[in-house]
C-alpha cells in the first residue's frame, strides 16, 4: 500500500492501482478519513487524481530523524574513513523535513551543498530495546530520503549537526510503501539527469534488523520517527538550480531542486 499525504486540506490517501506511481496522469488517490500512521483510518468514497494535488512529505516526524553514517563500504572509502565496527548514529531535526518537489534552500553559511540518496524507515509504534528478529514489528513502511549536507560546513565543524541540520535539508517522499521488503533493490541518484549513485541497498554494512536493534538500545523510537539508513558512494555537490532525483526500486522517485545561493 502506498500512503500519500497531500494538499489541499492536508489529506491522506492511498494509491488505487497496483501500479500506482508509474501511471502518470492516470494515477488516483482514495482519500482516507483518519491517519494510518497515528490513529487508524476509514476509506472514504472520494477519489482524486494525483495530478490535481500537491504531494507533501509522507511523514512529518513529531520527534526525530535518526541517521546512520558510513553504512556503505564504498562511501566510507570515498570519505577516507574506515568501515565502522558498529552503526554510527546522528540526528537531523524534524524541521529539516520537506516533501517531494519542494525546494532545498541553499544556506548563507555554505558554499557547497551535497546530495546523499538513502532508503528511509518509518517507525510505526513506540519501541525500545527491539530484538533484531523482531525488527519488522515496529516498522510502518519505507520511503526515500536525501540527507542533504553542507559539506564545507561539515569539514569546518568536524561534526555533523550544523552541516546536516539546516531547514529543508531532509527531503522525504514521495510516499510510504508499506509492502516494501528490503533486499537487492537498486538505489540510484541523478543530478540534472546524470547518474551519480547506483548501488543495491543490499550493500549496506548494517542491515535493517541490526539498525533497528542498535538504535533502540540507545533511544526510544516513536510513531512517525524516521531512520535514514546511509548512502552509497557517489555523493557530490549540487549546483544552484539543479534537480536531484533519487530512485529506489519498489518505492518510487523523490525529486527536489536546489535554490540559488543565498547572499
């Protein structure tokens, strides 16, 4: 099931066709009453064309976005770093989240803004100390994220909070896929149509069960929390006005443009 948040009226809907997301002008949404993630829902009889609405971020985390760093060996290598012995955790504020086709705002503090395409996990229940074998019990679904990074700021600070925490630096979308089962699906990122990243998510060092178990040993996760699972090699800068498109097989494509440089 593909769950879409959209406006007007900040509604929630589900795709009405098994091929939803690839039908273009024929895609339709069945509008829901309630919220599948937070409160349960009842299908209505209202159907709206996808082309007639603005799609929003499929989840607006009430609490936090948890990120896993250096989770692909080739990315660790391109960052001149060793493969970590355990997951590296950092946070992005929930105020960094934007939706598909929203604009990534270039901050005044930076001269280089990078893309990092990632598979994202959406948490569906309050959870702590989850055994790896029970990981699926706490996952609501999966989506796509861009861990946008001010690379020069990251280098200057020697840590990641400011570089990755600017408003608009966490595009998420285009929807939540609740039936996605992570395997060897390909993740690819293009900038203005040129392929920059292209690798199966099976290349992750720490897999989804390990990530869920490790993170919940550190902190309690809440419904709507999002976990970014790391990016493969090929990260790089986006020029002002560039369009970044991140595609994961079985989910869809997340597209965002970068604004002009702030003066």
